[in-house]
C-alpha cells in the first residue's frame, strides 16, 4: 500500500470545511467510484466504505483502504444468519445500506454503492453529519 500523506477524506473535510473547490470534490467522487468499480470487477464487497477509509495520496488521488471487513460476493449470503457478519457496533450505521441494518445482513455490491453515495453526500455537503437515515 502506498503512503498517503493527505490523510483520509473524513479529516480533510473537517479541516477544510467549506473551502474545498467543487472540482476537487468531483475528482474525489470520480476516483472513489473508479476504485469501487475495480473492486466490484473482482467481485469484492468492501462492506465498510466511508470517508475515513478514503485516503488521499501525495498527488491528491483517492485510494480506498481498510479491507478488514471485505468479502468476495459469492461468500456472502450462503451461510447461516450472522455467519461472518461484522458486529453492527464495528461499522458506523450512517454509511450502511438499509438492508445491512437487519439480521441477517444482506451485503452485496449494491450496499457498497449506497455507502459510496453517503460518502459523496458527506463530501458535497462538507459535513459528516449528512446521512440519508435522518
């Protein structure tokens, strides 16, 4: 993993609240989407996509990190309820898709898309308090 001196997107949004150019935010959103597209092309469900897991490289490029909860899509849904599911207290609820809030959790590539949407909502509102669950 390359070193990302820009820190994570969550801290960047807090530090530069309201001062990040819209073009920069659009680039961050596009780069995160590109990263998600790559993961999904490998059937990888991240399951913890959030602003804190989007790192900013030296060149200002978003790099998706923290794959501790990720799974290959085929591994999801075939086991017993709660088997291999992360405890809800390990994942901030604001980034979770509605179908992942219940038991058994229904993780899929679509749930990552929901989380990506929340990351974009946070970025474009310059607020980590923005959430579709409110």
